[in-house]
C-alpha cells in the first residue's frame, strides 16, 4: 500500500507530532510505503522538518516541501499549490492520501481527487470553524470543508467532539468518522520525576507549587487567561509559580502582561524546547492548565496525565474526554478565570487530591494513548477502505 500524508507546515505542535509518529509507525509495517508533503515551516514556533528528514533519510520514501503551500489564504499561491500537489500525487500514485490541518486538508483532498487517488482521508486535529473567529471566516471555512467533504472517503478525529461538530454542520455521515486519540511516546512521561536539579535551573525549589502550561504562545491558546487566573491566587499561595513551556508570536505581549500584573518574579518562560525534553519539564510541574479556546484535544493534557499530573482545562471541544471532572482534573467554562483560580487554589492546598487525580489520569492514558494503538487503529481503517476499492492492503 502506498500512502501519502499532507500537512500545511511542520511547526512544533500536536498535529505535526501526531503525523510524524504515524509515519514512523506505518513505515514499520511490511508492504507499506509512505510519502510526506508539507508546506514550508518558519517563525518562532519551531520546526520539525529536521525530524521528518531523519525519518526519511536513506529510505525509498519521499519527503517534499511545496513552497506555495502556506497557511494564510492566498489565492495565487493556493492555486499554484493545488496544481503542484496534483502533479506530485500523479507522480507518486498513492493508493491512499491522508491529509492534516486546514489548508493542506482542503487543497490536498482536492488535488488527490484530481490525481485519481482511490482513497482520501482527512484528519481533524482541531476545528476550522467555530465561535473563535468572525462570521465571514466561519462561512468561508465551513463552505470549504463541505466542498472538500464531497471527495473525502473518511475522517479521523482526535476527539469525539469533532465528529459532533462536523456532523452538526452537515459534513459527512456518522459512518464516515472514526475517533482515534493522538498517541505519543508514553514512556518518558510515565517515568517523569520531580527533578529538583531541573527545578533549580529555573529558580524553583521543592516547596514551590508549579503550575505548568505547554503550548505555542499564540492566539486562542489562553496564556493571557492563565496569567489573569494566576494573579488572583498569587498572594494567597505565595510559593506558587507559573511555568510556560513553548514560544510564539505573542510571547512579548504575555511578558508585558506579567510585568503589568506584578508577576515578573513568579512567571517563568522556558522557551522553545525539543519535543523530547517536554516530559522532563512536565515532571517538575504540580499540575497543568490548558485554557485553549480552539482545539480538538490538546496532547498536552494526556501527556500531563501520563506523568501523573492533574489537569485543568477550558471546555473546548474534546477536553472532557480526558480531563474528566474530579476524576483526572477539572473542566471550566471557557473564559471563567475566577473558576480557574478556584481550582488552582484547591489543587495547591490538597496534595492528596493531586495524587488521586494524577494516578487515575495516568492509568487512563496508558490504556488509550500509545503510538502503537494509534497506528494500528488508523491502519485498520486504511485496510477497510482499500478493500472497498478493491486494492491490496
């Protein structure tokens, strides 16, 4: 079976790490050939292009960057990207195309149809429409998704909430969707410890209550909300500290906000770290807070749970599928920073509660989020769809 994955860009992020993990796993299956096509990657969010090159180094499979495949809407570049993708797919002759992210999802599926690809799958890692953007943008993206759905054989969703959202918008039928949790390498997180030497590197000691957030510092990720919530408890829990892991275009704004709130000495910016280092940083946290306004299911949540850390999340799509109320953490109404502050106080003052929530979360994630399970579940669907088209799996 020949499979081509398409993604808009390879920044450091959950969808991108999911895609590379899937490709690694598929390449271990006898008889499966895998290609990857991506747009260019740049900016402060980091790049996984070198990781992709390592995967394909010395292999017969191919990794191609299409310069015209850019994230912003750009009619001329979008047209050129569509033609280039069609050309590449005609040359590769894949049995199946598996697209990821908004732009590559739309253009990649249309190009696959034009190139005569037998099976087309789109992976929904997060919604491309919703109340996080204006009505005109919503109309455009919803229409584009509906149009691309006409040539889509199946959808993978990182959370069941995505299935509900897309079906409610009139996109596809229930039988066209499969929920597949975004798997990751569990071992580093299962083995993560509260490394006091690492804490010391960031000016922390054993007495500090460390509130962590792992995400690109970008719009809709909720960094400003977490700072606001943190400011409400800073005086009551003087030993509390906020640790931001990641970088992005809004880092300067968040630093200015922290300074304005008088939290300069309590907020730590770890900056951009390689994905392989994230587990060690999660290990020194006492809890993780993810206040995203738009996301299917952030992998930061199951990663924290794998390390035995309780989580607090806004009620964005899919959050409650892993952040189970008073079982593995707490789900808070989006925008309610007072409620976030209350939950932080509760966790800061109750180490036994943190232990109980973390232990339950660790068990749940160990059973559901391995890369092996993710790849096996996806390949099983590949085989079913290939069989329907009369292809050899």
